[in-house]
C-alpha cells in the first residue's frame, strides 16, 4: 500500500504532539550520527523540546562547532558585503559611462542645431538636424501665436470696460439739468459802463486858484 503524505501543520492534541516529537527527535539524532560516521563530517545538533528541555549531539564538541560556524559566518558576511560593494561600484561606473555618452550626444546635437561642427556630418545627420529645427520652429510659432491670442483677448476685454465706462459717463451727462441765465442786452451794456472808469492825465505843475 502507498503511504499517504502527512500534512505539515501543528498537532493540536498534546499527547500525540509529544509522541511525534520523541519519535522524530530520535530519528534526527540517529541521522546526525550516521552522517558524521559515514561521511566523516563535523556535525552538531541542538534541539529544545516544547517544554524547554535540551537535546544535543556533536561528533566532536558542540562549542567548537558553534565557534567554527560563527567564524565562517563572519567570513561569509564579509565576502557578501565585498561582493555587494563591487557590484554597486560596477553599476555606478556603468551609470556614469551612460550619462557621459548622453551628455556628449546632447552637446553634439546642440552644436549642430547652432550650425557648428557640421563639416563631419553626413547627409542623413544634416537632414535630422533640419527636421529638428523645423519641429522647434513649429513649437516656437505655436507658442508665439498663443501669446498673441491671449494679448488680443486681454485688449478686447479692456476695450469692453472702456466702452462701458464711456456709456456710463454719457448717461450721467444726459441726466444733469442745464441751468442757463439769459441777461438782456441793455442791462449787459449798463453793467459794462459802470465798470469803466475814466481817468485824466495832466502834465506840469498844478494850477493855483486865485484868491479874491
């Protein structure tokens, strides 16, 4: 009969859990011993029961094996750190090289757009520069037209405001009463005569009046 697979999950029954622990612990210790004998391997096994009881096996000395593991772990950690640093450095070098190539390309494109360094350019490169300039001019004209339309719209709004102000002023002038006083012609002439003053100019010594 084919034995079914046991689902790996926590055994809820305490008695069954303890029985399974004892069986599996013994089997694990036996496998560790066999591995050390058959393969001449340094093996250390440490197991704590659910209640905290220690079970261990070591082919030589558990403490020495643990010290050896810690030293090897530090060495592996250093190597992993060095490898990570090297990979990071290589990645940064690649990024710097990529950015340098991009900057050189942009500088070259800028010079060509300014009409410089065209002697070494091929026909296709010159055509690309020409197309780029046409696209740039198209964008510039579009932006310029947009600004002109905005200015025209602003001036029209100001014109509407001024026309409204003029209309309001005309209405106010029409509402004001006209008070004019008409002065008769004769009265105006008499007022003018009273304002005139006749003066005489005499030259020489004043005349004395004869006494009687």
